[in-house]
């Protein structure tokens, strides 16, 4: 799991350092891009930031009360400047199809679409998290880490077994209850990088799978009650609301889509 943190220093620097310390502990500092330490003195800022965005699994956009309204020395809105670093980072993240998660800080509200440049307006459609800065800080960061799929620096050594999926709205965790295109239901449980899948189609066919995460995909060995065996390849899309999948079997490749139900 690689995470990129986008923020405006004048707006939320007071909380971003604390946030990155917690993310470092959960995912490893090498997997968390934080400009103050990730871009070296004299480094190619745009090159390093662009490369980090393209290789990250999730982009965290930290939004404080003044994120959309801060002005420069001439009184112009910073977000109206095409060269503004925050506008550039968020625009690149959206254009590249990365999972983008707004973090609302200090009782900030999601900006209105009309207050944003056209290329940033999709930020307002992304499901976000409220990040507390007081006594609730640790609990809200724990929730964020869980939604990101939990620590990945130490891979799980055993499969999750037959427990029910935890209730989650994770963007980068496959765990949850999923509805298939034919109206059937699938349960996926996840421990670290290991997954189990159990489900049934509307026609009564039972199926199961077991596998692991490779990069942005989950790879599982699959079998159903009709004796079909093969491989499942799963990819989270639309901020984790859907799975695009393929069943690779001796008879051919069958694409499918599943919608998250929890």
C-alpha cells in the first residue's frame, strides 16, 4: 500500500505531520509520500511528486477550512492558478484514476463544485473521512487506516477463515459484502494480503476462492459447485465501490462486476 498525502501548509500543516507519523507506523515510511521529507533539497519537485502520484494506491487530500479560499499575495485564489502545487497534485490524481480520499479537518466542509476549477470538481463526489484534531484524533486515524486496508508492512501468515466480513467502507480493502450482476451475493474476508471469497449466484451455484493481493489486484484460485475451476482477478474501482473482475477458466475468460453492499 503506497499513500500520497496532498495538503496546503497554510491550512493543515498542524495536523499532517501527526497524520503521517501514524501512517508511517501502519504502512512504513517508505510507502508514505509526505513532501517535507520525501522531496530532497534541490530535488525535482514536480518529477518526484508526479511519479509518486502515479505509483500510489491512494491519494489523501487533506482539506481544512481555507483549502479552497486561500489567496496569494496579490489577492488571487490559489486554486485559480494553474501552477498552484495543490491544484496540480489533485488534478493529476483525478486524471490518472487514482483512489482519492478527501480528509476534512477542523470542521471543514466539502467545497462546492462551483468553488473549484473544472478539473477538480470530481473531488466533491468522492467519499471522504472527517479527521479530528483534538481528543478524537487517534480514533479517526484508526478508522482511516482500517479503511485503507490496515497495515501491510507485515503480511498476514494465515487466511481469515470462515468469519463474516467486518463492516467497512474501505476504499482499498476487498473485505465486505458484494452483489454480483446476476443478483447473487459474495462475501470477501481479508487479513493483510490474504483473502477468502464465498458466495452464491441467483441460480443457486455456490463458489469459493482463496488467494492474495498483488499490487492493485487480488488473485484467487476459484471453484464452484458445478466443478468449474480457474483463477479470479479482482480490481477495486470507483473509490472501492465496485470490483471489476475476470474469471479465467479453461473454457475462456468471463468478465464481471460486483457492487459493494457494506
